[in-house]
């Protein structure tokens, strides 16, 4: 992710990183350590201990997962979060068994972020 962000100079691009306990070893302390993986100044990091966002996103993304995690969502500048998350303009994942056309590829993520950046 950081490699992709380093190639996109648009300072208006906003990155929200939400860490949540998806596996047994995930914790707030581990999330704090993991922030160093995405040190971009445009990134804001959050901890979602209750998994509320992951649970809300799964039906919106129509995933096989009961809770969405390891997903990368893109929204245009018009997206509004009122109550439930809006449907992203595009998204990718890193999960086996999900749509292979949406599997995270660095070049695809960069193109999606550049497109979202132009739409803001």
C-alpha cells in the first residue's frame, strides 16, 4: 500500500486505515505497531475493536465473508457516510475464495486510487 501511495502525489487524497481484530493475534497494541506499514501523511488510522465496520461492509460488498477485512475501498468525493457505509466506487481484497477479479494487485490499486483522486 505505501509503495502505491508514494507514487500518487495528490495531497487531497484521503486514506482511512481501519484496523480490527480479525484473527486471534490482532489487538490494539498490534494495530499501533502496524501503523508504521502505512506512514503516509494522508493516512488516518483507526481501531475498530467491535468490528462494526467490517460487519457493516460485508453485505454491502456482497462478500462470502461474514466480516469484511483485508479489503481496500475507494470512494469518490461525493460519498457520504450517513448511518451505514456507502457502496464504494471500487474495491479490492486479499481473501481466498472471493471474486478473483477483485484480488489486490498493486497496479490495479494505483489506478483505482488515481481515478478516485481525480473524482474529488
